[in-house]
């Protein structure tokens, strides 16, 4: 028998009145993955995470954490920790007291980990202060500490870098990378493509409650078509080459250069073809990060008929 | 050790120690008898219209009993509601429900620990009030024999025992109110609404009792159970009102508790 996946979601749906917050989401997170749950604000990421943690009931579908349904009781959260939205604590207790309370609620050896996790999140010297006086970044870090106290094998984090200053974001990402490097499975929601690209090896892109892409970042990149700008030693000939080249979309001249859309593979083939045609490129630059273009196309399509086609990646 | 209800209970008590309302409630429970005793010592009059009112200069042991009678109107309901109405709603206010519900304790255990803590606080408040009233009363009017409602005298030590027993009987309706506070705290998710709601419930009960034509409901109103302890101060002891309170109070407490429990178990934790 193979061990159950850390997280397996099937047909997960949450309806509030007329609003479908999460719409038939399927995904599987394998052991050791750092999994990005990416989408703009309001796409349903937090609602999904709340269902993963058993805080709200799905309207339909199921969540399995290591094969156990969190709706059936907290036993399913064994080995699972995390937070949704900003982590919240008792403001009138110190950071350490809050962790002691949560460790007591965890049982097992959680209490013995408090000192260690405080130092992991670099809060040791502020642990005796009341949480009331903590900055947003400190609360975020205490949130990570509170999750780590459980000694989780699966960590669910909801936009952990939101609201942090650049240094705080860098430190938070470094911390997540460190935890993932230690073998922990991490599911990370984010509205920042760069963050997911930097940290995650797999991603689900969610738009108005539905998954519009699920797969590895590398494959997403390969299929991403972006806008490029091209100048060559012979632009007339180059434009002809572009028009003849498969995968080069809408080549046109403007502002002293050739512009077109293509994915990375087509761009590579094009540059070889240009050299062969004696129109050597002197400039070939992506106009927008191709992944970003794809992300916006996936998440900002119009409603109804104009919705983007799901990108299928094997 | 595996965490359970007692883990929650212990930490709820710990949290109460860091909250102002705890001291507001306990402070009121302790200060009112002191103020009352001071008033007794400086004024000659006495509240004739309440039982034991005319004995407050004869023995300090009448003072805790007078306070029980006055306190039933709104003071003890308010003191009880201060914590019972807040203990679930404060988690909503702090956004901490999601924090504690994603650990290793079932929702039922969390709710159970909170019920125990709210009950403990109410018991401490009532007993503290009684103890301070006995001490302050004895200081100003002496630790002397008490005249019972039957007109007989009981020795001071016996009266002390009867006061202790009266406080315990008084806890029956107090704990029922605590359960109603817990229900409102769970449903409203708002501390102020739950505290005021509990107090309003208590006042409504008293109002129904005095409305013309509704006198027949009186024995079954929660407010009437606040007088049950008076049976102890008769000779021989009249157990009927106490036995009555012992089944009427659970009629209020248990459905409220069950409803609160079910709501807490099933609710979506979408805020915070």
C-alpha cells in the first residue's frame, strides 16, 4: 500500500448564497512538494485553505490530509499545520505564552519545540513581550512558529509574505525554502507570481474559484507565450522569416523593431532560423515576463464565454 | 499527556487572569458588600421591605443575605454574563478561533473547557461575594445569632453554615444564566451583544413575573429561582423551593448549553 498524499482535493466546492467561492477544485500535492496556490485576491484561495484545515464545511467535494478528512475531526490535522489570512493570537498574552497554549492544545512533544521554533523564526528575544505590541511581520513569524510547534509534515500557508516589507518578504521566503529543504511538504497560497515561481515546484492557478492551470512551473513556462521585441541585421528579411516560422504569432513592425508573441521553444527555433537566413539578431528581448503574461491571461479573462481556456499540461 | 477538556479549562482560566473583565466582575462582587457594610455602619436606617433588612444592625450575617436579594435583580446576572457572554465571542473578536481549532482538540472539547471556565468564574464570584459580605458585615454589625424567616434565632456558626448553603442554592439560577450567556456568546459572536442579551433575558424574566395575568408562570421563571435559598432560612427547612429550582434551572441551562454546543460544532469559521 502506498502512503496517502499529504493533500488530495476532489471536486471541492463552496457556495455562499449566489456566490460560488470555490468551484470544483481538484488537486493533489505529493510528499515533498512546495506547491503554489496562485491567484488574484478574491479568487477563493483563503476559502479553499479554510476547507483544507477543516474550519469551514465544503458545499461539495472532499479534502484528504494524508488520507483523512478534516471534516470528521481534528485527527486529520495530525502532522498538518498552517494558518489562513493573517495568523491571530491572544494579544494580552506573550508570544511564548501563546505558543505554550497552542503546544498544550497539540499535546505530544510540541511544548519541547517552543524554544527551537522561536529561534527558527528569530523571535527568541521578543518572546516575553505581549503579542499586542508585535508588528505585522512579527505576528506573521509567530504564525509560522505556531505552525512549526506542531512538528508538521504538511504546512499550509496563506499568503505568508503579504504585508511584509521587502526585507521581511526575503526572510520569509528564505525560511520557507529552508523548511522545504528539510523535506516538509508546503502548500503556499499567493497572489504574487514571482513568489510562487521562486519557491514552488508545482502550481495551481485559481481564478474565480476554479483551477485554470495545474502542473509544474517549468511546464507552465514552456507553454507560456510572451511578447518579444526583435531587431536584426536585416529586419525585412527577418519579418519574412517570422511569418514563415511556426509558433510565431502576429509578427509586425513598429517603432523600429519587430514585435511578435511566442513561447520559449518557438523563440529558440526562430533565432536559429534568423541566423540561417543571414538576419542575425542584435536584440531579442521579452517585453513582459512571459509567465506573467500568461498569468494575467489566465486570471483576468472576461466572464462567461471569453473565459480563458484551461491550459492542459500532461 | 494528551490534550483534553481539562487542558482547555486550565488555559481558559489562565487567559481569564489576563483580562480586565475578570477583575471588573470579581471586583464588583467584592466591593459591593464592602460599600454596603460601610453604609450600614454610618446610617441608622435599614431596608424594611426586604427579608433580613431589619436585622442588618443586629448581626453582620444578615448582610450577605440582603445582598443576595438585591443582587438578583441585575448585579449577579451582569457579573455572570461578563465572562460567560465573552468567553466564546472573544475568540471571534481576537480572530483566534481559527488558531485554536486547527490544533489537536475537537471543537466539543474547546467548548467544554470554556463552559467549565465560565462556571468556575461564576462560582468564584458568588462565593467571593458571600465571603466578603460575611467578613464586612461581621465587622460592622458583629458575628451574632441570626433571626430566620420563621422568627426563630440560630447561632452565628449555624447561620454561617446556612449562608454557605444559600450561596450554593443561589448558584443554580446563576449557572443557568451562565449557560444562556454562553449560548448568546456563541451565536452572536459579539461580546457586548451577548453580555447585554443575557442581562436583558434576566430582566425579561422578572418583567414577565410581574405582568398582570402572567403570575401563573412565576414558579417556572428563572428569576424566581433566585429566591429558592430562602427555604433554608426557615425552621424547619423548606426544601420545596430548592427542589423546584433544582429541576427548573436545568430546564434553562441544558437546552441553552446543547444549542450553544451544536452551533459551535457546526459553524463555519470564516472570519479572523
